[in-house]
C-alpha cells in the first residue's frame, strides 16, 4: 500500500528573522505571522492519513535550510527537505556538497516569484552549481508564476538531466478577468513544459489563488478548480503530479481538512492507482524516498 505524502509544507520560527516576506506589517499575512511546526502539523496529517511530508524552504538563506534539516531530525515524519542556496554563485557548489551529506536534503528552491528579473532562472544560475545538483542527484523546485514559464522552459531545455517540479501548478490566475494574458501564458507554458519528461507538477497552493466566494464550500472549490486539474492531468498524468498542502500558507484560505476534502472531490473520478500516485507515489519517486528516510 502506497503511503500518503504531503509533498509541500513549511515549518518556521519567526525569531530566526530571515522571512523577509512574512512581516508584522503585512495585514493579509497576520493569520500566519506566528511559529508553525511539527506539534501543529502532526494531528492534521494523522487525521488525513498522511504518513510523511516534505519540508520546503520559506526563506532565501542557508541558515533556514539547516533549520529545516534540524527539524527533520526531530520529526520522524519528515522524509525530505527542499532548501535554498544561491545558485548564481560558485560558492554554492561547496554548500550543496555539505547539505547533500544529510540524506534528508533532497533539492533546492530559489524563490523565483520574488525576484525582479522574470528571466533569472534562464540566465543567472552558475553552470557549476547546476552541475553539482545533477552530480548529487538533487531536484529543483520551481516557485514560479505564469510570467516565469517561458524562462523556466529554456532552463529545462538546457538541463534535461535535472528533475524539476513546478510548485503550486505555477499559480494560475483564477481571480483574474477572462481576458487577462496570464491565462494564455499559463496554458501555453504548462503544456510546453509537460512535454519534458523530467518536469513534474505539484497540486498545491491552489486554494489561496481562488477568490473567497469560489471556495466557500468544498463543492464550490472543487468545481472552480476542476478545469485546471483536468488540464494538468491531461498534460502531466498522475505519475508526474504531486499533492501538497502548502501548510500553513494554505490556512490563509481554508483549513487543512478543507483542502483534503476538496482533493477527494477532484480525484474522485480516478482509479485507485492514479489517486495514490498523486497522493504519495509520485512524491516518493520524485524525491527518492521510496525506501523510507534512509
């Protein structure tokens, strides 16, 4: 029986002081302006039948990556950590070697959506750093939005040996008007990227992109997300789709259990094998955790 895996969640401690996006004066983020960790996550995951989780960076610092690795040693449900290094620097090669000595370290995520240059991923990473990712068997999480997909495509074409996963399905612009150009960017970019077999996609972070009225109930949320999920299934198939909660950011929209209920509705038409691939099997294969923590 394949175990359920949360392929994308976060722990943080505010006193660490390196979460530049999470500040006391950001009114819309006040519900998550506090510490989150294993003690709160454990009952939520157990209620949903989720056995393992992947912790993903939330600060662009090596110190936070080490913090997550330390958290993973204490929380036995953590099967992997996706951290941060400065891929534009040759110094990152030594850092990657050091982090990769820890079997919990599975990959890296530059915070592309927060960078001023939408072409950063195609132009700025140092080739030695990317070579180190490949040599060490690491993965690349792409935190992107529709406007970054063209550049991500160029990066993927240049590095076909590097496993890549698109976080939060590249944040479709659900709240935008029908004529917003991001809709076309998203459909074209995701379809093109799905043609590269090393590219995967996470079903995560979607509720926070929906307007509040479209997620008032789990039925309404599932109906709103259904067209996008159908497209992602057509493009990537269940064997390249990874379910994640994006907790605790998720709670800005709805509770953990709500997203779990919406997920059940969205995957209801799939067979057992396909559902379990999305809910755990694909994450285990992508992040290399089939045999447990190792």
